[in-house]
C-alpha cells in the first residue's frame, strides 16, 4: 500500500512538473445525429434498400478527442505535439476496425518564425491544400468525396515542413515507406503552395509516391502514383464561393493506370450571426484501366444554427446520381443532428 501511494505521489509530481513547463490542452468534437438514405446499401438479398442510422464517426463534423501541447523554448522557438483519436458517436467505439488509438494524428515538432517541422502521423499536404477551397470546409466528410481524395487524408511516418510568410504559404513532406530492401516503395512525397490576401485565397499541391497495388508485397507490386490539385475561394462579407479540381493517377501492375478526377463548385452564406446555409456540387469521374468510366454527381445543401460558440444544430439534404460503370441506383440522404465542440 505504501509503495502504491509513493508511486502515485511520484507520478503526480512528474505530471505537475510537466504541466508547469508545457501548456497542454484537451479538446474535441462530439457529433450525434440521425441519417436516412433511400439506397444506402445492399440488404441480405443483394438489393439496395433504405436505411436509417445513428452510428457514425460524425456526420457533420468528425468526432475527435485530442491532446495538444506547446512548450516555449525561447528566442521564438517552440516544441509542440498533437495526439488525436476518433470515435463512433452511436457505439462509443474507436473510428477504425484495427483499434488504432491515435488514428487521427500523432506527431511532434518544432516551430518558429521560419515555420514548423513535424514528424509522425499527420494530415497530408494534399488534404490541407484542398481544405482551403472546399465549399463545405471538410464538413459531411462521409458524404462529400474530397477528404479521402487519392487516399491521402493522412500519412504515417511523415516528415512535413510548413511555413507562412505574409500570406504566402509553402509546404513540403516526405513519408517513409519503411519497406525492407527499398527506400522508395511505400513512400510519399509532396509539395504545396498557397496565397491568401484580401478576399482571395488560392492553393495548389502535387503528390507522388509508390503505392502497393497488389495483394503481394513484392517490388513489382509498388507502382507510381501521381496526384495534383488546384483551386481557390473568394470571400466578401457573409458570402463565400469556392471552386477546385483534383486528379489522382495510379499505375497498376497489369499495365495501364486508374484515374479519379474530382471537380467541384459551391458557396456559403451567413444568414445571420447564428444561421448559415451552404450549397455545393461535386463530380467524381472514375476512369479504370480495364473498365468503362463512371461518374458520381453529388448535390448537397446544408444548414447550421448556432446555439452558442460551441454548440450548433445542423441538417442537410444530398442527392447522388450515378452513371457509366457505376451501376448502383441513385441515392438521396437527409441528416439532422447536433455538434458540440469542447
């Protein structure tokens, strides 16, 4: 008993010392709601049918619990870290089937007037760049296709630099592949640039890498991937409009390449200090190397009403239409819920 009390005392002293040197913030987002879709998924007979669900990783805003800290090292230099996990609001489970704890972010870095250098699992440059001109600002990520564009939402083992100098931003990254016998297989590299001045903001990014596109883990299975995106946004008073394009090209082992092209346009309007309305159109064109092309055309309208700075009601109506090789039936969805930030 005495040993246990002594251990607790030592841990408490250590925690108090760490807190005195580093400012640590606990933060998060809890989103819970109900969503109904007319052709959500196939039933036991293989027929598309309607479905009403509550379980989600955040319909409007992704659920998260995070810890971030900053230590002032003097002379304008700081050390910082972020650990962030996601969870399902309907079940309380982690947001991934592999039970990866800090699936959203896990990185540490140094920052100063020269920018920031971060190492670990973090959002990719592609993801950060597209976020600058997504009409919905990465809300409804389970419906809107941009967050997962090119499979580049987050990168493991990522070394990333970012800096902003008078509205001009630069980013570069290299994510280690960690494949035995090769320094390039499984790796990803990217560069990006952006500008924000007055009502205008623009951005562009290019990503390249070698992805494993086959079941086998052999040198021949790692094929070249190229991804690029460009877009911009214009904001004046309560109105914002955004437009963008992204294209992902992945070589395949059998020869040829798979392409996915996303184009979008939309805007938002603050009806009052509490209420806002957003509308957008997203088109995704799939061009497989060994099949006919297919398209998904998504039209979405969403509204929010803020009860406070941290809590808001939300609702959306979205319609997705498919053609070409995407032979599934068209789908209409309705979502309503509440989101709280802490």
